[in-house]
C-alpha cells in the first residue's frame, strides 16, 4: 500500500506547475502575477500533498490545503484543474503493476 500511495503522491506533486493533464491555460492576469505555472504559486499546496498508510490494504493521499478543493473542482471564476483525481485515473496501470508485484510475493 505504501508504494501505491507514494506513486500517487509523487505524481500529484510532479504535475503541479505544469500543463501535463491538459488543464486550461491560465489567464493573462494570473500569468502576470504568478507566472505560467498552474497551481504552483508558492508551492504550499504542492508541498501539502501527503500520504498515510493505515494498513496493508488502506491508504490515503490528499492535502489539507484549504484552496486545493477549489483548484481540483473549479469555481464560478476558475476552471477545474484536477490534480488528484486526474492522476489517480492516469496512474491505474502503475498501481495495478504494484498490486500484481505484491501478490506475486505472497
């Protein structure tokens, strides 16, 4: 479980500041203020992404950043830029490989 959680955490952190998932471009005002690095700004949200493993079968990856949900889901003023759900969907093959490797070890 730890290996799967680390994959998700690392992939989420790596996507912050890029357009890896085809997010809509930042507007001119945002680029002028923060640069063309979506979700990066200070790095606080990226650095807040952590994982916790409860057991061999239960783990969590998320953030306690108060504004992460607005970035993930969007608002009336900003489009969604999902960095957790999107990467989980795209990491399915990596996660299945981890699972298969673990099952073969048993």
